[in-house]
């Protein structure tokens, strides 16, 4: 009998995991003929709806050479405008870029939107990652980043 008593496993203390303990289950559906009126009926756990996968926008990939050409074009244009005393905003830089590419794009609306997205991503990278472009003023109330004046970082040398 001592061997039997020694071989029995003690229950796990509260708060510890016992791999041999039965797994608690919850009711996931209520029968159709029962109504949960609060009069002693058990709370029913409804399963959560499975999360809908978000549509991921297709990643836009460009070569470094194309990125460098676009970033140099933005930096050159903004530096020239700065030297002339003209303020350039993100929005006006995008419009300038699209005007310069208009002959390449033609009247294709889809291609125009693709170029707009590309230009926005390049400017965002030039500001946030590369530090080549900087905002010249803080955002005012109700003003988005596209309305803030941009400048080329003073330490950036345009090639």
C-alpha cells in the first residue's frame, strides 16, 4: 500500500499548470428553444467571428537607381525654389512631379495614380528615413503634412 500511495500524483497547487488536468470547456451555442432571460439560465459564450484578413496593398518595388533619380529630382527642385524664396509643400512637389511625368504617362489615369502613390512614398521616405527633406514649420491646427512647407536638409549635397 505504501508503493501505491507513493506513486499517486499530488494535485498541482493553485496557480500552477497541471498537464494531466482535464481541460475546462465552455458552451458555445444555446439551443434554439431556450431563451436567456436571466432567470437562472447559464451565460452562453458566443464564438468570436473570425477576423477578416485585410487586403494588403501590393508592395511597390522600384530599383535604387529609379529611387535615386526621383529623390534627386525632388531635392533639386525644392533647393532651387528655396533659393528663389518660393515655398514648396508636399502637395505642390507631387503636382510638380506629375507635371514633369505627364508626357510619359499620357492620359492613363491608372498610371497617373500609380505615379502619385510612388511620389508620395518617395517623399515620405526622404523625410522619415533618409532625412534628406525636412519640414520647415510645425503643423498648425487642421493642417496635414501635405500642406507643410518642405526644405532640403542643409547638409545634403545634391549630386
